[in-house]
C-alpha cells in the first residue's frame, strides 16, 4: 500500500515499450527523448534492486510507437514504429539471456501505432496502425520458429482500417484475438472483430460497442471476457465501458 520512489530511467523517454520478462525484470525499449530525438537505447528494470540499467546493446533502428511482444521462449519481438523519416517495417528480437538483438527482417508493410498479440501456438499477430498514407486494415504474422514474418493476403486482413485499436488475446474457448474500435481518417469505430488463430482470418462480431472508441484500453478479465473502456468517441472523450463476451459473442454495458 505504499509508493517507493525510484532512481529513474537513465534516459527520459516517451512512446517507448515496457515488457515484463520471464525472470520478473522489465525491458524498456526505444521511444523519443527529452529533445525529441528518436532513441535506440534499452534499459532493464530490476525489481529486486529497484533500479534501471542502461544496456550496452542498442536497437538496430531507433523507434517509437512500436510494438513489443514477449515470445514463449522468453525473447522479445519488437516491430515497426516510426522514426524521423516515417513508419518502419523492420523487426528485431531481444534475447535477455545474451543481452543481444537480432534482426528478423521486414514486415510486409511499414506501420506505426499498431497492436500486437501472441497467439496460442506462439506466433505473433500484428494488426492495424498506420503508414504515411493513413490507417491500415492489414495484418502481419510472425513465426518464432522460423524467426520470420509470414506471407499474408487479403484473407487475413481486418474488415476495417484501424489506428488506436485494442488487440486482446483471449485464453478461454473460443480462443481468439479481439480487435476493437480504433479510427480511420479520424472517425472512431464501434465495431469488434475476432481473429481465428486456426483459420488465420478475422470475422466481424455480432455485436458492437455502445460507443465508438479510439485510443481506449482493452483488458482480458479472469472469466475470459474483455473489458473495453474510455478512449475518444465521436462526441469527445468517453467515460463509458463495455464488456465483450467472446463465448456468447455479445456486449454488456457494465
């Protein structure tokens, strides 16, 4: 019930990622610095020492607004984001055992502000976001066995283009990844789509959220339902919330 003051990060940063590792430490990667500089630095937070360590290894590409996903073997996949030149397509993996980063090539499209979720078989789904031209409805699938992005086609894509969406992997039957809300050309969406990890495709949910939302949060609850709340709606900042029941494919208003 207390708050402990920490020594702080070695570098001021925003738009970075923080990933809980299997040993309880936290990887902080990239972001933008205090003067707007794109960062390629990495830090590890040690909860036992309550301190941050700046690593000697650096990202292959300075990036912010990227995704970071813990793989089943304990490594961390970092994809996309942007730098001063625009959206990035590159991906790389950090291995906490060696402290080193390895390039895994490029995604099919450059994208920033996308969302990522680890699927039950260990692959990673990366969806939505935007490139230099606007919001994306396309997806990427990363295979950690081959350490490569798989070829995808229009059958894998979402039905809508979405920036500011949530992508929540479920753990109960039916197992899916739930894409909710987001915006295209500044217009928030009320719709929900489910990614079937067996068929590798999205299908529209039968029900919509009560409010269109973008920049909201999506949290998997202990009973397998997904809580969706807040964000920006057509009327302004939203105070409402919804609970999506994946099993019953319905939305309840809490």
